[in-house]
């Protein structure tokens, strides 16, 4: 495990080098794992071996400032292609690199330089619930065909076809939700959630840290809530699985699962809808649900206009149920919110007879759940847990 963590840390080192074009000679900053680098000045892509004066950036302030400057302030045209796909100058690789930085750093509006969040008068860790709780990404229709950014190509098109067809039918035959790509690198749940929020995988790291902190701060409440379904000695594993550098021990199918989806709903102070195939939702397994922020007071789950934060939607991409993806609306479609409401109703109908809904008021009173005296279902690649659908009520 230590070797795996060491290799991952090596991959996330930041290097600098000089563009080999004699007329450019720009200084470039890039992650150590990139095999080819696109020059932010001349726009050419070069193999890493052709760069000149390559060296590790040991000063974190220099690395942070230049990466944020080149990436967040860049103005690169979208580029289609399977390798290191960029949309408006940002690739999935870069999002993974920048994400740990954004967990603890922000950019000062006055100086334009990166500073620790604490130096900006903020909590030490990026607050996903406060800042992202009311955000929802909608994709430009012209970007749906971009590999690695647009429509998912991991098999969900066929696997979720029945579910998406039903959603389409109840929306007058119009496509309102589309399954989009999420990287499958062990962080797919937080990648999918981050994309559902902002369209990028920028916040996978902050989501994991927020989730881990949330479980630690509310551990007694979780133990009491799930005492009939989760052994007390399992909670240490559940929390450890949240760690950004978590690596399961050999032969143990641990990773982010339904209990973590429920935790993320509370972190983000909004519902998270988990969809599956029609067959999966009709089965006795806990493959689909509407996870509501039942541990958070309703008044803390509202956007600036006073309305409750709207749900986001994720789904399994295949029968293996080992990869999460996002379902998002299409930009310019004002009916997406209504679609999600109908999706909640659709899931509730499919789940009838499988769960008991519990009302949660201002005090977030104790909640109960039942699986109709069935044996707890075993989802592929995860441990058993009780399917909980909480009815979130506003006073």
C-alpha cells in the first residue's frame, strides 16, 4: 500500500520545461505523468522527452501560481481527440492535478495570486456544501460528441437505454438527461458528482476530504442510524475509503459505495439520485435510490433565492455496477428541473415495497429503514448496506 501511495505521489509531482520550438521557448508547467505536453504559448503538442531543461518544481508557490494562471485564466479553443482531451483549455488530467490544490488554496482577487484559504479568511478546507450546493452543470449540445467530456462511452448507452427511454417518454419524447463521461480511476463517484455540479472533475479531492470530515464529525449519529445494517467495526473502513489516497488491500473490494452517496448528499445539502437499469431498479438489490440530506436542517439546504437545493443525478454504467457516471441536462433546456422531479417520482415507484420513508424535520430526528425482512443485498464490488430513502420535509 505504501508503494502504491508513493507511486501516486510521484505521478502528482509538478515539472517544468522549455518549449523546444526555437521561436517560442515558453516555460511550461505540467504533471509528471503526462507523456505529451501542449504548449500554452504556441499551442503545439510535444513529447515530454523533447522538452528542454526539464526539472521538478520544488517551490509549491511557484507551481501553484503558474498552474492556476495557465489553466484557470487560459483561453484555449476546444479540442477534440481521445488523448488528453481539452475543452476550453482544461483536460481531465489537469483537473486531477489541480483538484488537491483547490481543496486548500484560493485565488486572491486583489493580487491574482494563490493563497491558503485560511489566509483569505476562509475555513482550511474548501466547503463543497456552501459553495457548490446549488450548482448544477448543463452541457452544450455541441460538446456532446467530444470524447472524454461528452456522452459516456463506457457502455451506459446500452445499459441505461430502458431507463433513459422511460424518462424520455414522460418528457414528451424529448431528451432531457444525457449520460456523460467520468474517469474510471478509482475516484469515479466523486468525479461523477463533481461533473454533475460544475462540468469538470475539479472537485474530486475536496469532495473526498469533505466526506471524510463529515463522517468523522457525525460518526455517532451514523452509527446509531445504521446500527441494524452496518457493523460498528465497519465504520473505520468506511471513513478510510473516503481518503483521497485510499488504496484497498489486495483482494478486498472496498471503495466508495451507497453509504458514501448518502454522505455526499448531506455534504452537498441536496438530493442525489442514483439510477440503474430497469431490471436493476426492479430487483431486490440496493442499486438505485434517492439520497436526501436527512442529517441537515432544511434551512441549511437552500440556495440564495430561498428555494431548496435541486437534486443532481448519477447512475451505474454497466451490470457490473463498478463505475459511476453523471446524468446532466442540455444547455438551453429550461425543463431539466421538471425532469429531475419526475425522475424522483419514477424511482419512488420502482422502489415501492422495498423501503420505509422517514420524515426529517428541523431537528433531523432519528430515522429508520427496512428491507422488508430480506437479507441485505450484496452489490457488486461493495459491502452490504441498508437501502435508505429519506423523505426530506420543509417546515
